[in-house]
């Protein structure tokens, strides 16, 4: 029994050792994983699109059959519409349009060898593919493509019905469609004239009444109140209907260069001048950030200025609009995203502490942009670079180069 005195001594020494080991390793350390990120100096506002637009009018005599989907790209010389003599039943025109599109689809399918397929499984596979394509095009808001795909889907479905015996084999053959087309053309009459594109661009099958009110040639005079008036005019035209019902008017828009006029707080435009680079984002259409160049900044009017920016990047469905919601991004900063609480100064150098091989390592940084809570940073020392997924120390009992951490 007298030899057991060392047991409590050993326990005491073990506890002391544990205390010192605990002191070496900081158990109160909190981390965050280093991720790439971006922050923006931006303001959300409304804008007026200013475009190079060429109007086409047919007059009030005759009935028009549009040959190009709204929002489609057209080339010089392309047929935009046929104008027929007299007044034609709109339902007949609609049927003729559907039949013509089916004929185009069937011819295309024949070239691919699909319309002659007698394999139900293959047809089912093609139908599934078309459905997925329709969903994808709808998500991208490419409605012209959706319309075309729906016709193709209808043709495939009809072909499947024929193959499976649900319809007669003569239904919807190319010859029958062409006969139907000829019958409808007989009801419509002869083409009085063709409307063809004089230049390439984006076809829009309607007008908004602002084509002559605001152009790249008179936009220099825009003020905040003038932009407000244009937005209100466009809103009223949409509500009341701008065009005379008997006059078909369409336009072609140059898709290589356009402008957008926005009213913003002067504080967001300090030192902004012509030729400066900015960014724009049209959230209703896409999350893509478009590069733009400042064309002009107006004088201040009642606490606002009008900024006109020039773009040359095509964005699906954008040029069909006149008034749009837009994010005006003065600066965009990209780098690593860290909490402001993780930033420290050591010997006059700003940086963060990261866990490397179980110890703290001080990594110098450049602060690109910060808010009260978050900063976008980059490495300031190539020999001690930040690395994606680094464990950045946000909280610890002490911050010290080489200190052990759990």
C-alpha cells in the first residue's frame, strides 16, 4: 500500500500536462472557408432603350401575313410579310400561318429522316427531346424558338398517332398540307406586295410610338424629367394601343449598338465622365453582366442626373423592349470574400490569419472593397498567397504567427 502514493502524484502531473497542452492549442478558434466572391457599387433603376430603328408600314389597304417571328434575327432582303388585297378573315390567315409552318417543319423532318420513321420508340425519344428543348428555350425566354419547337412536336405527335394506328396513314402528309395551303391561299387572294428587309437586325412585329420621339440622334438633350415623360408615354401607348388596327407597322432594330438612358442619384456618378467603363445587368431577362461605356451625364435636375450608356452586346429579347429594369454598376470587385472581423494588422501590414499545418500563418492582403461586415480581398504577397478553401481564422484567444491551433 505504501507504494501507491505515486498514483495521485501521477494523476496530478497528468492534469498539469493537459492544462499546458490545452494552453498551447487554442480551443476557442472559429474558422470560415475562403471562397471567391464579388461585390458591386450599384443602383437599381429604370431605363429607356434608345435604338437605331427602321420602320416599315404597309398602309391601310390589304391584309398582312407576317413571315418572321417576333424577335427573330433577319438578314437584308429577307421576306418580312406578304400583303394581300382586300380584307381577309383573321382565322383564315392564322390557319394559313400554321399550315405553312407545318410544311416547313415536315420538310425539315424529312431531311432528318424523322417523318418517315415507323419506330414508335424512336418517335417517343424524339418527342421527349423536343419537350426538353421547349422547356430549355422557355427558361431562356426564347419564345420564337419555343413556337417553332411546338410545331415540330405537334408533327411528331401526329406521326406517332399514324404509326400506332390511332389515325389514318394519309393524315398530315406533306401533299395534304400543301393542298390545304393552296385552298387557304384561294380564300386569301393573291399577294399584292412583299415586305422585305432593307437591312439586317432584329425584327419586331409592332411599334411603341417612341421610334421618332427618342433616337440616337436627339438623345443628347435628355434630362431626368424628359426620361420620365418617355416612360409615361410608353406606358400609355401600351394601355391604349398605339397602332391603327388597319395599318401593319413593324421595325428592324440594329442589334450591334444601342443605348440606355437612366435617372440616378448624382452621388452615384461622382467623377463619372464620357468614355468611362461601367456594367449593366437586366435582371428581368438575364443575370449576365454586360459591359457598357458612358456616353454622357446630364446636368443635375431635382436631385437626379440622366446617364446614357452605350452597349454592343446582344441580349435575347432585350431590344424588343423600350422601358426596362436595370442595375447600373459603377464598379464590380472580384476576389476572395472574407469577414471584416478576420482582417488584422501586423507590423503595419494588413492581412488575415489562416490555418496552415496546424499553426497560424499571417497572409498579407489587399482590400479591394468592403462593407461593414464583408470584404473582397486579393493576395498582397506572392510568397504567401491566399488559397481557395483556406481555413481563415475569424475568432481566437490570440492571433500570433506560428501559434498552434486545433
